[in-house]
């Protein structure tokens, strides 16, 4: 999904008072380890001019099922309830929701690099 596709999808849901602009959306996606760049798409911007837009997708190496989403969520997008129980991952030092039997967070467990 490109940024503009994402913007129009967010818009159609109508749940936001203000929509993120292009650059804040870029920053948000760069910071979120749930999302990766999956390629490029040539977008026709008129007059036969085509520009390359980045295409983003969910990182399938980390997110395998819907329930993985809350365990890989960045602290900034957690609810207050989640923040209260989030702990520092010993490996990446990020605050995440970590199951008791896990030694580190879901992202560290699944990231290969
Ligand atoms: Zn970690």
C-alpha cells in the first residue's frame, strides 16, 4: 500500500479528526517495526509524468497472526492499559508487551538479523 492509498483509506474510515500528512505518515511508518517497505509503484501524476512511490506492507516475518500485533506494537501506539504492563525488552531495550514465558520481545524473537 502506498502512502496516498493509506491516506485515502484512513480518510474513508472517518474516525480521525485530523489525518496525518504525508511526512508524518512517513515518519510513523519508518519508526514502526511492524511495517516494511515492500517495493515501489509507478504512480501517474498527470501529463504522462510518473513518479515512484514506496509501497508499504506488514512485515510477515514478525506478524504472523492478528494477535501478534499487540506484542510488536511500539510504545507510542499502545493504550494506557498496555503501557502500564509494558516492560523493557532485555535485547532491544524497547518497551513492549512481553509474555511471561518469553525471554525477549516478539520482534527480537522473530528478527533474523
Ligand atoms: Zn526486543
